[in-house]
C-alpha cells in the first residue's frame, strides 16, 4: 500500500509499505492492505512503517490525523 507522512513543513515519508502501526487516540492501530476506509486522530507516539523487505522505519508524532482509503494511508502529523 502507498503511505505518506506529511507535516506542515515537509513530506517526511512517501513510499510503499506492508504494515503501518499508528498511535490512535483511542488505541494503537495496525493497517494492512485492503483495510476498511478510516479517518481518525492520532496521539503522541511512534508511527512504524514496515516495508515489503521487512525493514521497519519509525517516525515520532505529537498528534495528527490519518486517512485510510483504497490501499493508501495519509498521515497528517504534527
């Protein structure tokens, strides 16, 4: 799936992923391919992105919003 992490200043990540883990306001979220459409807020924590090669990248966020739609994850992070 396509993943983008955007901040007010710049694009932090733009690429493909197998799994995205997010710190949702109501609990942790795990997003895989073909996930149901979703819009929710994020709390402070770590966004983890696992690529197809198994490598994991981590990004700290102070909050924000995530949208999941049609195998595309867009994180608007603070």
